[in-house]
């Protein structure tokens, strides 16, 4: 008889915990419609086209993706500068950091000569 009482009490506790978790999920879903308990790894954010401003004659010489950020290394292309009619190669040495989740340009790091 004692085992049956323990089983009933245990099931009652599990029901109360389940109701609490249900209320928690409903509250978060009501305040944030995009709320998910488990993240879906296959789902990616779509942010459309992103324009990165660069001087004429600059090209992307390399890129790297780490921690949700895209790093673009811009350098001058002498051949492109001559085709555009630019006498001197533009000052293109810079790294542009783009947020891959939101699509915004987070910042630019200009590379300069050491003094």
C-alpha cells in the first residue's frame, strides 16, 4: 500500500512539473513568437543582399568565416585600376567584418604602414 501511495505522489509531482514547463513555454512563445527550446541547426537567417562600400579598383583578395562573422580582405588590383583609368592604385588595404546572421557590416579595419 505504501508503494502505491509513493507512486501516486510521484506522478502528482511529475504532473505539477509538466504543467510548470508548459506554462513557461506558453509564456515565452507569447512574448517572443520566434522562441524555440531547441535550436534548429539547419535553419539559417536570410538577410538578402549586402553592399560593402569600397573604393574603385579594390578587389576581395581573400576571405575567412569564423564565429558567425565574414572577414573580407580588400586589396588594390593594378589591372582593374588601369582598366578604370585610375593613375594610382587606390588605398584599398583593409579588412571588412560582416555579421553573417544579420548581414550588416560590423566595421572596417584599415591597414597602414608602420611608422
